């Protein structure tokens, strides 16, 4: 029996007035550490209403009723090739933040302290200034390696850092104003480095790739984190205001471009106010695609359960139904399974019958403690949704 779920949005907004560090209304301001002009104009700040949901999200900071976009808005979609990686990185950083920044007291805001132009410099290779060449001393990726050809130089020292994502967490001070209470920095590392040569006539050569060992991702991520901390805490940035703000770092390892599943976090560490980065804590998480040879080898028992579930669905109708799953693991234990079932028939009674059957099979096949989400879709769009929370009956909705 399905359960009805009601979401009731709170009608009252928590209104907080005042200035927020890191927010500037001067569109021409490009540099870091430039002082803001004093103004008597008061900007109304507020946070979004809290909405009861299955997942407890941070409330977001609003400025004059509008969402506060980050300084590097849209930048990451151009440099992180796999959309599922970017989504996992964004959500995962909030999960890591919630362990230190209470969701009742802190409010989320996209990053305001790392500027778009400087982020671009950071992500390029380090180049030593020579003569008239200014180089790129701010580059966080390693310099070109040695070799007689373009390919040899790129392969011998691949770019390890793919992207940097900044999240800000605001807190209300004694004067009822929002101020920066914490920062989370996600360092997204390459598992595969893609590169190609550009010739003098403007043509490009074929795309080449070089695998980056996981040990390199972890070691280089820790090195880069120390440099980023020093830059954020410099006196030139916000007049040194970030010196007394805790900064959390998280190292994330992307999957190859063609992957259907996201990568995973490797480690996290915190630099308390006025201190260096503390000990790094390893994060043991992983996604597996079901069915796949990798899942069958690493998670054989769960793979067999999924295959039984898949066979149950395919026996229900004469038409073959494709069933694909994405399993999320923490400490080698399955925590969540997201399943997609694309169908080719359109009869509403068939959709209802299949959905009922799927909900029953979810309860019969999968462990009670695993969260299950099933989407049934056709060429017309989404047809049905089944949610199974640990310890609860499935929630079923047919569109």
C-alpha cells in the first residue's frame, strides 16, 4: 500500500538585513582584495523557506528576493565533461559541510571569494616566468613534463586538477546580519587526462588520454589544498577576513567522460580558524553500474540481487524491458540504488500494472535498509516513480 506524502512550504521568510562579505554590486570589479565602497543603502537579505523533505537541504541566501549566484557561475559546466560528476560534486560538498555546519544555523551561498579570472589561472599549468614571458606562477597543475614531442611532454606530467568548486556557509551574527561562517572547497581531480595538439594552421590532432593513478589524485589534491588555503587566507583577500573562518577541503575524483555513473570523494580535511589543514580523513565511497562486469566482480551478492530483480521485471511482459541501476556504496555497503526502467508501450493500464509489480519486487528483492528509487519512463516522458525509504512501505506515483 502506497503512502501519501505532502510537502508544505513555510510561508514566513527569515529576513536578515545588512552587508554580506564577498557580495559586491560593482559589475566592473575584477580584482581580488579591492575594497568595497561604503554605502548607506541597505540591502535586504533573506533566506529561502525551509521545506520538509526526505533529504534535509540547506536553506539558500537570497538578496532582494533573488538567488545569489557564485562568482564562477556556469564555469564548471564548461570544464567538467561529465554532468553526473558535477552534480555529485555539488551535492557531496553539502553533505560534507553538514557534518560541521549545522543546517539549522547555517545558510548556503554559492562561492563569492574565488573570482572567475583567477580560477582560470589556477586551473592552468604552472609556468615559470622567463624574460618577457610572464608565465603562470598561479597555475596549480604541474608544469609540462620532459620529452621530444608534444605527446611525450603531456603524458609525462598530466594535468591532475580538473576544477575547483567553492561553497559558502553563512551564519547570523549578534546584530542580526549574515556573515561568512565557513567555506568548503571541492578539488575535482582527473582520473583520465584528455589532451590534443593544436597545429599552426589552427587544426587539432586526435584526442589522446593518460590515466592518472588514484594515489596521485590524493597526493596532488593535498598539495593543492595547502596552496589554496594560503591564497584564501592572504591579507589581500577581503582584508584578511577569511583568516578566522574554518575552511573544509574535499578531494573528489572524476570518472572518465563516457561514464554513466559519477566519481567519488577520496578524502576531506579542515583548516580551523587561524590554523593549517589538519589530518586528512579518508572517504570510502563508490558508485557501481548495474548490470556490469565491474559490479559483478566487486559486489557479487548485490549484483545477483539486481539481476534477479531485472529478470522479474522482464518476465512480467512479453516485451523486453531494459533495467539499469546505479548503486551508491559507503564503506563497501550498499546505501542507495537508483533504477531506471525505460518502456516502449503506452497503455495506462500496462503502466499501472508494471508499477505495481515493480513496487512489489523492490520490497521482495532488496534489503530493507537500502534506499531505492525507481523511475519508469517512455518516449513521452516519466510514467511512474517509486520511492522506498528504509523501514517504510514504497511510495508510488503514476503520472
